[in-house]
C-alpha cells in the first residue's frame, strides 16, 4: 500500500511539473478594441441606495484569440452612465469559431435617484436601461 501511494504521489508531481513548464499556451496581447455589447441583464430595476447589483453584459467574439479586456465606465452627471466594452486580441493559433461571453459590472449607488445606463451596441447604437434607487 505504501509503495502504491509513493507511485501515485510521484505521478501527481510529475504531472504538475509538466503542466507548469508548458509555455506553449502563453500568447501576447497584440491590440485592444471595442466590442459591442449584444445584450444586458439587470435583475432588479428598483433597488436600495448603497446596495450592490450585478449588471451582466453579453458580447460575441469572433475567435478564441479574443476575449474581454475591460469596461470604459463614464459618469455623465450624477445619474447617467455610459458603458463601452473592450476586447483583447492576442497572437497565436486559435480556433476561428465565434463564442459569446458574459461579464459584469457591480453597481453600488451612493445617492437616491433614477439612473440611466447606455451600453455601446456598435456604431451609433446604444442599449438603454434604467434603475430606480430608493
């Protein structure tokens, strides 16, 4: 039994060493660009001040060499927000199939009021959502 455990433990360490030494999956980010937000999910259109709500955005990427990079979250006054999503584009050989991914913004309002969000949907198109904070 002790010999069996030693063999199993050795195999586990060897496997971990192989995985940690594999640099083939490392890719460099070549550029950053806008990615349109296809849809937005806001679970509560009314919430309390100082509460946190997770706003989910969905975007489509054209290959596995692309992914979510971050948001440009702009305050336009006390109650208006403009949100643009950005993607990274990396080098390397990637599958060219498109995929959809979800990301989220944690909204934590500090004032009561009616908040209007606009999410960039490509070109001059925006998705508008409203949250009332009590």
